[in-house]
C-alpha cells in the first residue's frame, strides 16, 4: 500500500513538472524519510525563492494590466474619433434645417407620446431645427404642482408628459406659447383638487393665473384640440370661462361638470368636428348639435355609471345632427322616446 502511494505521488509530480521549485519533492527519499537539517534549509530556500518568484510575477501582471488598460483607452479614443469623423460625413449633416423640421413634425404627429425634448438632446443642429419646427410644440398641458413630494420631484424633472409640454407656472407657460407661436394648439387642462397646495404656492391661485395668461394672450383663438377630462370636477365646475372664445376648436374632450367652459364652446365653436363628453348621471346634456355645431362628425358620450338610461333631452339632441356619422355610447342604455313605439 505504501509503495503504491509513493508511486502515485511521484507520478503526479512528474506530470506537473514544476522545475527547480519541486526538486526536493521529486526526491522519493524526501517523502518517505525524516528530513535532515540540510533538507529543511533547502526547503526554506525553495519557499523563499517561490515567494520571490510570485512577487515578480505579480509585478509583471500589474504592468501588463496597466498596458492593457492603456491600450483599451487608446482604442476607445480612436473609436470615438472614427465615429466623430463618420458623423461629419453623414448625409444627415447635409439636410437643411427646414427639411429636418418637417421630419420632426411628422415624427411628433405619428406618435402621440413623442416628446420634442428627445429631438432637442441629440445635437446642436437638431436642437436648432426643433426650435424652428413650431408645430411640434403645439401640445401644452396646463397644470399646477403636484402636492406629493415624491410625485412632485419626479414630475418636475420631466420636460414633457405623453408628448405634452408641462406648464405648472406662468413663466413656463409663456415660454411654451412662444415656442408654439402662430400654430394651432392642442391644450390640456389637468388640475387636481383646488384645496391642494404645491411648492409654487396655492394650487387654486396658480391655476387661475395660468388661465388668465391664456386669456390675456388670446391663446384660445388658436386652440384646435382641448382636453379637460383629467381635471378634478371640484375645480372645473367653479372656474369662470367668461370671455374665452374657441372659433378654431375642432376636437374636444369635455365633462359636463365644466358648465362655464361648455357654454363658451357651444356659443363659439361652430367648427367642432369631434366631441367626447364624460357625463355625470345628474347633469343635463342639452347641446344643440343641429344649428350650433353643423360640422360635428364624431360624438362619444360616456356616462359615469353603468347601463344608465339615456335621458329624453339627450335622445332629442342625438336626433338631428346634419353630418354626424360616428356615435359611440359608453355605459349608456338606450330607450325609445315616449310615443315612438
């Protein structure tokens, strides 16, 4: 048994072939007999030699790593230089800003959630072209600061939301209107409970300041799309829109709670073609679609409850629209008028 063990040890060392550092271990006598003082001294010398060799190897490895890191940095620098020169020779560089502006307009119009700020962050040329493309800045969300600190931090660090330019202060709204000067606007009101206050002051005061800015600059004359469906009913029902006019309005997402706004739209929006109304069950819907809105093509009526019977005045409203071709009813239960059989 002992001879087999010695043979095994010897065979393994022969296969490893460690050179000078294994001279003592390859001597079978050193394995089977007690070491002499000379053997011990030799073993200690071998250990120290091995340690010195390892130190030298570590130094060489460190030098090699430093050389490798330097080569990687040089490679990255050369790659960046190549990429820079390729960008200079790119055909995109030869496209005039006016053509880029048209491309940007198509990009924003084809994707409702596309943000112009994505285009602004590419390069100086694209930024200049994006500023010229006024139509891509036409979607503006008028809102006040969100009271929750966590949501507020996230919201205020965004330049846009779903493609809208977020305007929660008068200066931001002024800048947004300047960028979109002269083009039709898609305006969205998004206000929460007027009791909330944000870091910019009282939410109700801010919202009224924003609306005053819109009125003073006669922005409503340029609005072709208007949304109020995400606005708190407690806020919108108390707002006075007297003096607002919407002669260019073609699409509207409204709620029956916004009575003052709805009255102004009824009186001043003869070009309205697309109307979405979210109706509270207790509100009366008495829009004159036949004479006041002769261009209406699409009407979507949504009730706040489920299977709510359609009120008689609503049925009469739906009888005579001259151009209405699409009618969608959500949570509405139709019943025949008295005397219609």
